C-alpha cells in the first residue's frame, strides 16, 4: 500500500470523517446520486477532488454519496472522460440503442 493510501485509510478511521460521512448520507437522504437507489451498507463517499493534498478538506460540494459499484463506475468512466469528453456521448449512444433494440 502506498503512503498516500495509508494516510487516506488512517483519515477514514477518524471521528471527523465518520461524522462528515454520516452528515453527507443524511443530506442526500440516503440515495445514491447516480442511480437514485437507496444507499447500501458499505456505501462510499466519492471525492470529486482526488488530489491527495485535498483529501481531508471536507467541503460537501466536493463529495457525492454512492454505492460501491457506482463508485467503481465513476472512476472507470473518469479515466476515459478526462482525456476524451466525447466518451460519454458514445456511451449514451450505445445505451440508447440497447434500449431501442430491447424495447425498454
């Protein structure tokens, strides 16, 4: 585990983080921002600002509550989107076509 990962894990064990995490869950009414489904046990608080020097800055606008799979999806998509903003449009095209082909 890298030093940054160790520091992040240590921070997530603090009362300050746990209190903020609970606040954020209440603020979003227990709903995953992306899927609009109920947050499950073990939900995650995604840092929109991923720079390690800002990890402990608990600014609500820089976070979003989401379930584990949603969190993985955000990071997966971001890895492509940051370099190619058309990535989302191509993904939407495929999803729209899937809805059409499957009569959704």
